[in-house]
């Protein structure tokens, strides 16, 4: 048969999601999955959406089912602007088809083939996928438990290339730095106040735009995170948010707050991509947000926080119980203060990708950490999601994972002896 299709260079740069490929494998019955970054379905406000759906169709049916403005449904844009913790005009708010589309639009508008973009190491896999088709040079910046390290950022930018006194960008000046300050995916790390202040100041000095992604900021356990980066320099930061983690991901509703200098081009990219985000979904969310006198989220989200905190603690307890023997060998994990993920590092000499088949054979799954690195992966790392599995299954799954690790350690020892 003839092949009639010639793929673009851009298509060649597209890669399958490692996570999506893993999810295909782990759908079998009995599998305990710590792999998916999926919100717990029991947190979805189904009844509230049933009421909203009925009311929207009854009162706004024709408009809800018609084409809609590309910017988004006016009342929803106003609601988003009102709930953000800094002064935002609704005219700066662009409703997106999930915050993932926000990443795609920013990539289309700000990246050229060969242009540099900076990301934390590790970073969100979906962002790497969104940037890749634009064929940029993606440069990882070393990070610690509070995010990007400032000395590494200065080294990545190159202080001689961009200073506040220079009038023009150099050819290879980074187009932006992508960061997730709150309960980062994949690590669960969160940026403290001092680091945020220092990062925003450094970015201003380097004339480096920031792309701030905040899908998890409302999922704190004991205390809310510090103010967003965008609130500290609104003209230098594009901010992405989402309703997926606080309402339901199936709605595919996110939003972007963009400076006036770039908003028009982002809107044009949105128009070319899908004309507009589904108007019916937008009107339903706007209706749900108005419930309880406009306090729906403030009453609903604490229930999500409580559930996720309980499951996070269950995973930490299980790790302490099952994995203590490996700590002396170099294993370590963090204690998230919110979000959906925990980051674990295996003992030296181990590779999480090689461990995965052994774990799946025992009916437990995780995501190897190497997929989240733009440049030099740490093969010892893995991401564990604690939100979609109940406490009993978490304990069982961590015990099974420990068994798989013990087997891998024994095999590694035999390989060393054989050499």
C-alpha cells in the first residue's frame, strides 16, 4: 500500500505520554495504582452539577448550546478574576479547555524552533509534551525542595546575556521559565515565601518572563501556600489555573491570566485551536460557583483537602512501616504539605523503570521519575499518587511495592557478585 502522508517536522517532535502508556497496562482488575494523577472521583460534586445542568438548560438553553466568545463566558471570567488573590481584570482572563491547553497556547505564541525555554528539574510531563512540537531547546534548571535554585537559574540564563540595563534580548535569551510553585507535579514540593520573593526579583533583573502553573494550589493540608508569583509581578507572569482538581477534570475547564502585552496573541491562538471552550460547561461551572451564596468552593474544597491529607498520611505511614530497611541504603521520600503526589528516590544502583515491571507483576503501579526530566534524568526516582486509592489499599500497595524492591535489590546484589 502507498503511504500518502508526509509528516511535518513538528509531528516528529511529538512523543507519547509515558503516563498514558502506563495507564493502559494497569487497567486490569486488582491493580493498585499510584500512577495516575487523577482526582478522587468521590470528590466530584455530581448533585451540584445535576442542578446546574437542569437550570442552565431551562433558563439559558439556546445560548448554552450555541457558539460562544473565544475569551470565555463573561460571568465565569468575572468569577475567576474575583477569586484570585490579587487585582485581576476579567479582560485578562482567558478560559481554556483545561489548563493543558494553556500550556499549548503559550508554546505556540512564545516559542520558535530552537528558542530556549527553562523548566524545573524535574517538571510536569504534560508541559514537556506541550512545548515539544514547537521544537524549542528545553533546558532543565536544578531545583531543591523549594523549587528552582537561583544560582542554577542565573547560570542557565547567563548573567552576561541579560541584565536590567540591556535594551535588547540576545538571540538565545530564554523565552520564559516554567514553574509550579504549589505542590509540584511530580515532586509535591512547594516554594516558600522567601524563595518566591527571590525568584520574582531574579526574573525581573534577568528580564525573564515566568509561566506559573497552579492546578494544585487549593489542595493544601494545614496552611495555604504563599501568594502566587503573578501577584508579585503581574506584567511579567502568565498564570494558569484549573477547575479540574477542585470540581471535575471531565469538564476540561481551565483559565489563564495574561498580561495585556501577550493576551491578544494568546486569544488568536485559542481561536485557531478550537474557537472556544464549550459554553455549556462554562455556564454550568459559573452556576455551581454561585451556589450557597457564592461560597460553593469554600465549602466544597475543604472536604477534598481532608480526604487527600488522610490518604497522604496513610502513604507516609505505610512507607515508614515497609521501607525503613531501605533508608540506610539511600532511599528517601518527602512529606508533601498538599497536592496529590509524593516523590520517592530508590537506593543507589536502582532504576525505577526496571523496577516497574516487577511492581506491575505484583499488581501495584507507579510512574518512573525519569519521564519528568528535560535533560539528565534521575533514574532512581518515582512519583506516587495517593489520592485515588483508599487507606487500606494504600497500605497493601506500598507493601507490594516493598516486595518488588526487595526482589530487585537481591537481583542487583547477584549481578554485582557475578561481575
